[in-house]
């Protein structure tokens, strides 16, 4: 009995890295994850919408093989799938392939460096104006 109970839990348990939420498309919020490492040890999704205008981008990030091929997870049916903005730019590793990713209107494989640059520390959070005073090490733009 305990064994099937655990199996059922594993079947319905969905692990996501992010659950970003914006209520308005003009809100200057979102998650931008750049030059990081996603070392999933169980099947994992990159994110799911929390509010209708969820915005999350992974850029230049290593993704282990346990990142789910579809990458992203719906939260409640088609909630937010047409209004969110999820993007991926030049990620690498066994879980980074975008061929099996979701086909939502709001999901984007970013191919243009100018578009990706909008999600860097320099542009997304104007980090060059305030981060140096914190002592936090950061990369302002895209790297090669």
C-alpha cells in the first residue's frame, strides 16, 4: 500500500524552478536567469505561470538531462499561456534542446541577441547603475 501511494505522489508531483507572476503586461518585473546551472536531480520544469503575464527567460544556462523536454508546465489548463512571456536563449547541456518544448503563443526560442539583451542585468534591471555599490559580482550583458 505504501509503495503505490508513493508512486502516485511521484506521478502527480511536478517540480518547477520558477513561478513568476505579473498582473499587468506593463509591470517591470520578471525572472531573468543568465549564466547559471540547472542541475536537476529529478524530472524538472523550468517554470509555470503564477499570474496571467508571467515572464521568465533562461539565457546562456547549462541544463542537465532531467529538465523535461517540454521545458515548461501549465498551471491550470490554459491559464496565462497566451499572455505569458517565456524565453530561452543559447542554453546548453543535455536538457537545453528546444525541439520538444511547449508550443504556446507566449513561449519563444530567442534567436536574436538584441532581443536577448533586453533581459540582461544592464537592460532588464538597470543593474550597472546600482549593483556595483552592493559588491555583488555580475555580468552586465550577454557573453560569448
